C-alpha cells in the first residue's frame, strides 16, 4: 500500500486534480496542481529542456507537496534573491533574508527592553520624589 505523499498516511488515494496520492486531510490543504508538462515551461521558462531531468523532477515533486497554489507563487518562493539589507543570496518571498529579519527582531526586542527599564526607572524616580516631598 502506498502512503500519502505529504504525511505518509496509508489511507490515501490518487487525486487526479492534484497529480499525487493524498489522504483526506492533505487533499483539503493542498491546492489543485498542474501537470509536469505544464509546470516545466512555466517554472523554467523557454529553455526548460536545458535543465537536467533530475533537477526538474525534484522541483516538480517539491511543488506537488507544497501548499503553494500556483506555479508563479512557487517560483517566487524558490527563486534565489539578494537580501536588501546585507546582500546575501537567499530563497524566499521576503525582501530581506531570515538572518536579517531575526537581527531586526532582536534589535526591536532590545529597544523594547530598554524602554521598559527607562519607564520603570522613571516610575521609581516619581515615587521617590513624591515620598521625599511628601514627608517635608
């Protein structure tokens, strides 16, 4: 018995509109896919015949199991880009790479932490002044 291409569940059937074997749950989550003869020219362009078959097969297999609804979106997610922040090549749909996203998040967390410390210090100073002037 052959299992689901996505999760491995053995209660799976070939889904003609998705070009693969899927269980009920994965079938609901997986968008309708195109056949490989359509995928290759859409993904690789006019010179798709120059791409090694093994590479085309691997990308098509990955496309089938992805949650990406269209070949265009899949191409966007799997095309190498250059990070606008650091210039490092990466794959993804964001304008900057994951490392720069993490660095920016870390900096934002540090700023938030510093703001909390300053606010806490300000509150302590206010209480201290209030207690000092309230006793005189």
